[in-house]
C-alpha cells in the first residue's frame, strides 16, 4: 500500500492594525504580486487592513487576480442607523469576507466587553462575514458562529517574546475541544524564523501575524515557511 501524507490547510492571516495609507497598501500588494513561486494549494491568505484601505485593496486584488482574501479589523455591534463613526456589517460585506473580533487591543483600549463581542459576532453572522475571533487564553469565551479562533496571549504580542509552540498547541487543543471550533490559529510575535514551529503542531492550523506582516518580503517568507 502507498502511504498518502495528509496536507492540512494552513490559514495565514495578517492584522495590519492602524498602519498604512492607500498608496502604501497598493505598494505592499505590488510587492506581493511580484512573488510568483509560491505553492498556495494548502494555504489561505487573509489580510486585515484598516477600513480606509479595504476598497483600494479589493480593486487591486481583483485586477491582479491575487490569491488573497480580505478581512476587516472590527465591526459595529449595531446594524445600520444613527451610530456615528460605526461601520456595520452590510458596509463591510462589500469589501471583505472575514472580520477580526476580540483582539486584546480592542478589549484594552476600547473597553470591549464579552457582551459587545457577542453582539459583533451576531452581526458578522447576519451579513455572511466569517469571524476570526481572538482568545486571550484557553478559558476565554467564544461566541457562537465563530469560524476561526485565534489563541493570542497578550503577553506574547510583539515586541514581547512568542509563546512556545508546545504551550500554544496545548491551548489550541483545549479551545478546539471546548468549543468544537476548527481551525485554531496562533498569534503573538510570529516571524519567518519561528512560523514553522507553530504550524507543524498538531492542533494549530495557521497563524495571525501582526507587525511582521507590514513588510511584504517578510510576510512572503512567513507564507513560504508556514
């Protein structure tokens, strides 16, 4: 009998946070489109830029036929209406397939509660957006409808040192068993040098990259090594 090795799907998501203008986003995509030797048959690339970059990036990706999906970094817990400054699910759906919810920076700087995060997940589900939900630890609550969960301990977010692959795998396994969610990603100071140590773990199905994703060459190496 021939042995067929199972090649698991790897999700590689980038959180640009509050960085890059439209022109800088286009320059980044131009650099990425020049890399032609990537085998992405088992990889899904998701970029989560700031809201202002989503329209131009969607157009650029469609024009160049790049194998990249887009995600928003946040979503309003409310639908359309008198909610000044909020960006709702219907608006996001025009430009993105995914939405990032529950990042520790949103919890810390914008006082987002578990109740608010649950409402955001409901709104994402209503508008057909796939939720990438960040969990601080394996005890974090994860709302229904979440498609992808990320184990991202705040103590490991750059410039702090990354968690160990073994501990991250243990946490990912616990989250899977507790909430029956697959895939589970790891986030926290991921680089091209350490990415493979995480993606080769049994319970980790990909990574969420922060600062390292801002440099196209480094992000290319991360995709290649994942």
